[in-house]
């Protein structure tokens, strides 16, 4: 027999041994169902003691009662590491990634975001939004609040009235010039 005829012969032999019902009607494990071979024949098992859930939603973290200079400094640092590539240093959405063709995020001082509650920013950092992916594994919950405080400072800086500045800040502004 020629070698060219052996491969199709094995293929036909393999197909002849398959039955359609074996391929389509297989036993499967469904949540809260039973399945032979598992402890107590139950699909849903108790987790091993000491197990830490990876995909569990974050527990709500209370917002700090007061924003301090140290918190703003930490927020600026974390913002510059994680947010500047897309949002830009001023929060205007003109980061380097956007300049290279990625979608532009809304400016952080857009009217909708000026009115937004801090929870929106916290949830966006935690879970992502639109094309922004989750930063839950990169930014700690306390640092998320620091970033939010820094974002609020950026927002205020965009709409600051000269009359509301201290005399010392007015002097610095005049020295800087137009």
C-alpha cells in the first residue's frame, strides 16, 4: 500500500469511531449543580482557607476627612506616573499617547467632570471607563484619593479668579508676567 493512501485511511478510521452524541452531549459542570468526581459531588466548592479573591470588587474606601499638602504631593506624583501619558500634565487630554494617535480623553476640567462626584473618579480609576483600562492593580486605594484631590486642584487652577488669590500669590503672578 502506498504512503499517500495511509493518511486518508487513518482519517476515515478516526471519523468512523466518533459518534455525534458523544461530541455534542457531554456532561458539563454548571454552577450550583452536581458533578461526579468532585468532593460531595458539588460543583460549587468552599474556597480554601486563607484564599484571597482576585476579582472581588473593592470595598468602599472612605474619603479622607481633610486634604493635606502631603496628600496633594502624593497625588501629583501618582498622577504624573499613571495619568499624564493620556491626560497630559494640565489634565487637558493632550498627553503623549494622544499625540501618537490614541483616542483623546475628555479634559478633566470639562463642565461634566467639574460637577462629578469624587466617586466617579474613584470608580474610573478602579474599573476603567471607555478605552481607559483599570488601574486597580497599579494605584492603591489611598493613592486613588490622593489623585482625586490633585485632579480637584487642577480643576480649581483652571477656573481660579485672580481676586480670590492671596496677596502673596497675586505678587508671584505679576512677577511671572503674561
